[in-house]
């Protein structure tokens, strides 16, 4: 064997010994710090910190933050739309071929106080900061526009003397036909919160009206849960708001069914309230209505919570306008081209 070959073997043996030493050093290092703390950067030379670069990276870009927020909202809407399409019952479709599952449920900001409460006839999003619903949504069919169970019979009892859809009741949770919603998180509306309302000519204003719930004992009882109520001026409750409720029932009879979402509007923090600031008095109310029979169409409505006359023609508006005020995305599960078209305008004559 020549000298060159011997030198090569000796070099390989030396390299092998070096790697063994490095491996032993690593194991000793791991034993001292623990495996969980080992990172690749621990074994590599670290560059000197670049102060200018570091400072630049920590600066917040308003434009980027806004774009990121917009992208997140778009992503949430896309995900929600996919969920609605995935979870929708394949046979539950409107005459226009649109999935009817959950059309009355709007998309809202995750940061808004929100407890979803499902009832027989409607769904409500309860806000324990205002003690009012954020919104109440329901699907009104022609069959549900009338029935034998009027508001005068509330509460309707079963054979065990429990109120249908409510359960056992006491004077603490029931008075004058209205019920405390025991499923609502606290703080919640209590019966005594309304003690000042009469002097202020405020009614317990239904969002989903009693007139839409005469078809069933449970539905009628549950329409009187306080999570379906907002402080509403008597003038509005018995005037323009009632007129719109009656008109919605006529539309449901005419078209077979419609989808409705209604709720309160608050101008700013620190507005008027009842119960020492606990129960907020809305500054106004909104309602949006969707018809999917034939060519889909939609209407929005905005009402002031005051004592003025408010004809329907003066309160109608595009759904887009209601969305800008509330921050909710109504009827988001519709195909985008349909949603964009029907929410951009409002014409009572088309109804």
C-alpha cells in the first residue's frame, strides 16, 4: 500500500473522530438544556442584530392592517357561505333553486357580544351589554300568518301546568304575559327592569311579532320572551312598526314565504336606558325582508324610535344601507351576484 493511500485512510479516520466528538458535545448540550429547548439557531452562528431592520419590522402599517382586516372578513364570509351550502339540506331549496337553510341568519363581527338562542319560530342573537337582541331572524310562511293561538291567551299551559316552550313559571319570571329568558346569559332583562317604561310611554316592542306566531302554542309563548323585546315608543309600536308587521304577513301570503331580520339601532355609547343604565333604549330599529319566490328581491327599513309619524314609503331603503349602519351581512348565503343585485336597491312597487 503506498503512502498516499495510508494518508487518505488516516484522514478519513480523523474526520470520523471529529464527528463523534461533535455528536458527544451535542448530547452533552442537550442534557444540560433539555430537548425541548434545542433549536437549529442554537447550533448556528447568529448574525449581529440589525437595529434599523428590527425597528422597521415592528412598525405597524395602517394600510396593511386594514387590508388584513378586509381579507379576514372576506374569508369569514366565504367560510360561512361554504358552511351554509354544506350544512343546508339538499331538498330544502326555494323556488328559485336557492338553498333556504339559514337565510334569516346574518353574519356579524365576532367581537360583538352575542349569544345565539334558537326558538321554535325564530332565532335571536342576544347582547348582554345592551340587554337587547342584536337581531332576531325568522322564516315566515303563508301558513304561519294566522292561527287560533292569539296573544290574549298567553301563557298557554300543558297538562302539567308548564308553559309550552317555557317550562315551569313563577311570578319572578312571568308577569302580564311576558317571560324572563332563563337561557340568556346575565345580565339579562328582568321583569322589574321595565318599571319606568310606562311613564316614558315605552312598550315592550316585539322584534318577531306575536301576529307571526299564532300558528302554535309554543311559538306564541316564546314570542313573549324578553330576549325578543326592546324598549319601543308606543307611537312606533302601534304605528309604523305595526303597519310593517302586517304588510310582511300579506307578502308571506302573496309569495308563499319570506325571510325577515329585525333589531335595534344604537347611535353611540351612553344613550338613554332603563333600570339604572342596564337596559338600553334603542335610537331606532331596522328590518330587512327577503323574497325568493320567482325573481329574488329584498327590502330594508329604518325607523326612528320616537313619537313621529313614519310612513313606510319614507322608511324603506336598500339592504346595503342597513348593512352599513348595523355592520351585519344579511342573506350572505345567497349567490354573490344575486345578493349584490337585490341589496343595492329598494322599490316597494315591486312588492
